[in-house]
C-alpha cells in the first residue's frame, strides 16, 4: 500500500469512527488531531531520510522506528532493513529480513520491496526468494531482473548438483546428475527469457555464458559476450569470460586478444594481482624465500624469462603457456571468488590447485551427509592423471578448503580420507606446476634430422641443416588433393635463453623429386631448412605449423653448435640419404657446393631402397706432391650391444670364457688420395646381408701424412 493511499485510508477510517451526533466543533477538533498525527508521522520518515543523506544512520534508525511505531508504514520498514543490511552481521541480517518480510506483507504489489526481500532471502531462504521472483513476474512479466534472479537460483542449483553424488550405505555413491541437468535447462530458459526482453542485458549475458562454460558448451556463450562488446557494455569480467571461452574452444588468437582487453580494463592493482602476484605464487616453491627478497623489477625479469622458456610454440604471435595461465586465473576468479568474504578466486585453495595444475580431469562433489556421530561436510574430489585433491566447505560459505582428516571427537568431518593439505604442501616442492601444451590445431609427429657442417662461405661459422618430412597422414584433403602447405621454423636459444636463431620458411607444396620411400611406412615428402651460425650452446626448437587446420609439430632438444677447426683434422656429421647427385641444386635437398643430398630423416632403410652415406672431412694435410692421403674406416656394430649395461658387458665377458660367441662388427677400410684438403665423401652402402635392427655406423679417418685421427657416428634403423 503506498503512502498516499494509506494516508487517505486512515482519514476515511477516522471519519467513519467519529460519524456520530456530536457538535460540529467536536468533529472539527478530532479531524485536526488526526491530520496532525499523520503529518507528524510523515515528519519522522522525512527526518530519517535526511539523516541517511547526512550518513547519520543511528539517528535515521531512531526516526524510522518512531515512524513505524506511530504509523506502521512499509516504507520505514524497508529503510530500516537497508540500515541493518549495511551492518553485515547475522543479527542485523535477521532484523533486515523481518522488516522486509513485514513490508512485503503490508504492500504485496510493491515490486521494489519484493526485489529487496528476494535478494536477502537468496542466501538462506532460497525457496522464498524463488517464490518472490515468481510473484514479481506475475505482476509484470517484463521484469528482466526477476527472470535473472530465477536463472541465478537454478544456476546455483546446477553448480551444486552437477557431477554430484550422495553417499548411500557402504560408501556407495548415488549420482545426482539427472537433477543437475534439469536445473541447467531451467536456468538457461530463465536467462534466455531475460535476454528476450533485453537482448543486451549485462548480467544475463555474463551469467548465461558462464553457465554454458560450466556445462561444457563454451561456444554458445561467445556471441552473447561479443554483443556486449559491440555495444560498449563490456568490462574486465566480460573480457575475462570471453578469453576463457575462446581458450576452451582452442581459438588461441581470439583468446589472447580478449585477455589483452581484460587487462586494459583493469586498474593497476587488479592487473598486478592477475599478471604478477599470481605468477609469484606459482614460482615461490621453486625460489623459496629468495623470491621475497627480490624487487618487483627483478622478479618481473624472472617472470618474463619463465614465460619465454615455457612457450611451447614460438611460431605463433602469442604464448600458449601464458594463455593457459591467464585462463587458469580467469577460471578461478570467475568461479571460486567469494566476494562477501573478500576472497579472490585464484587465492583460494581450489584456485591455487587450478593455478598450478589446471582444471581436473574429473570432479566429484559429495553432498552433505547427516547421521552417525558426525556430519559429513560437502566435499569436492578432484582427479588428475596421477594426482587427487579434496576440498571441504567447512561453513557452507562457498569457500572450499583443503580437506584434512578429522578426529574421532569432531562433530563435522570431510568425506575424503586423505590429507590434501599435506599432499598439496609436498607437491608445491615436488611438482610446482603441471602443463600439457594446447594448440589451436591438432598435434602431429614429424621426422627430422639435424646435421652440422663447417661453413664454406663464412669463416668460423657452422651450417646447420634441418631435414624433415611429412607423410600423407600429416596433411588433409582439400578439394580432393593433399594439402601440405605449412610453415617450418628453427629457433635456437643460448644458455641464457637469449634468441640467437630465428628462421622461418613457407612451403606451399612439395616437389615430386623430394619423395623418400620409407620401409614399412608411407612415402615421405621431404624438405630442408638451413641456417648459419657461430658456435654456441643452448637449446633449439624445430616447429611445423600446417595451414589447413593449424596442426602443430614441435621438436625440442639441447644443442651444441660445433666450432669446426681451421687447423686440425675435423669431420662433419654423417648424413644418411636416399640419393646423392651432382646435378643442379634442388630446394628440397641439402646443397653442398655441387652435391645435392636427398636426406631420409627417418634413418630407416632396407635393401629395396639405396642407402647413401655423406660426410665431409676438414683440414687434411698435403704431401710434397700436393695430394692428401687418408684412410677411411667404416665400422658397423649392433646398436644394442654398444648400449649394454655394465652387467650385460660383464656377462658377455664371462660367456666368452666358455667359447660363447660375442658381439660382431663389420669393418670396411679404404684409402684415398685427393687434391682437396676438405673433401666431400659419399658412397653407397650395402647392408642387404645384415639382419633387421638398429646399428651404429662409425666412420674413422686417419690422415696418413699428419698421423691425426678423428671419427663421427650415427644410428641407422635397418629393416631388411
């Protein structure tokens, strides 16, 4: 009942009450008294409002109580409830609840009061809140916030029961997914109804997008968020949600752009917390207390280095590992934050585990259990491939904490037997993070071989050749044809993780002459990427990115870029090739002056296909006749025998005493004379009489003039 109607109703009652045969003067006196009382009540309400404006809540509370005592008006009950809510204690919340309940009963058609009442009921009387929103919609079906309120309640129910089970007898878990699925459909329906009224509603768009993420349907939420961005209604939470949803569907570039916008929308403290403090927490177990002694500048240097080293694919313009981190922080902040307790999501116990190890492969929530000597608390169990964590909601506040075993005398207990708090402390040291690279496209394998030669054009430099091959299974059909277009890249970083080499090539197609037949496999379409560098040590990354589907192949290993001598006898690496020609240079071959080498990067050969061996010798001495003179010894030994353990070698020695046959080797020796001091050597090798297996090929060179010796080795996979 509004104040105007209430005022006239009171005057009408007063008129009926005093309608009796008394003097006109008496009637006039009574009427004036009644009007004076009403004006007095209005004055108390007005004074209460003025006190609120002056931030004098104690005086405001007194005036509103006086107004209620004299007049019982709903408006004063509502204002009094607001004061109690602001005090934020359990007792004051109960007083607020009682006042709002009274106001709604007094004025059942007042939508504003119903919203306030429903809002306070959501935390402890959700059925009442649900009923109030329904009543609001019955009064006005275009009340967007009521539809959102209904959606939020069902959304929370979905979160509660999704992946949930209830313990029945003998630890049997009864799944409750059926109820969760119904809650999802209702929440979705309510949010959509709100968006039908207001298609660009911020709350409905964000909450429905997050609901889709929880339900494993992230692609459905992106259009809702993009619409808010287009209408300039996006903020950091919208962009964080957008970045997370794009990441879930492997739209890495779009995710990266969304996170950049989210960071731009944050204030400095929020940005530092997101990009700096979260990483500091991640790295602290590795650096111990030393991390607290570093300045922010020094720590930022370390953080930048950490992200550079952790980047799983240098070919892209973004860092996939950094995107994973942003997505972990965004996920934790969007789903684990407890604003009423001042808890930021990634700083919670669940948030820390997501920060370090990502989202669990499987999550099970066990509902609270009554009975026995103790109450079983709501418990979440997170399963990873080789890790398990559990969390309990001790105070039903939404803040889940590491589960710890209880004592026999405890009145409440976790429904998980292990000590997750102890386990988490152990893992912080043993495995401070866990990350499996995720790319925009699928991962595939690539055969490759890295060979080093002394540069013939640049003194004290080394030529590196990365030979690689793709098969038909490494491509996709496009218009009925194999599409092998791709980008290949080679990166080298020194021991300080400073980038020394960055070489990219674009390949539209392969040439017929580049095909290498691999025993027991599909034909290999080969190509070569070459770079020249000074000697150094560090690590490299060889990467291939397919154009058609963004498929990725990455190979990484430590590398010592050799420094070939300019004086003493030296040798290049050995190349195992399917062909060696002296024709015109081919793009897909290694070109060493007039020699073209078609490399088989798999190093798999059989008697069906020819096997060529190529290598180079450096700094041979010449005799007085102007010729070099050297001996080449090719030794082939069983690779497994070379890599025997000490026990296996001891056993072989013992067997030899009894006449047992020991390992055998093949040795081929040749003598050469040449005018070149840096000759290029290649020959065809016949292993047709050798059984199938892996063999170590060692080439030993002895300079007969200087007496110097050197050797290099490689492994061949012979498939006879």
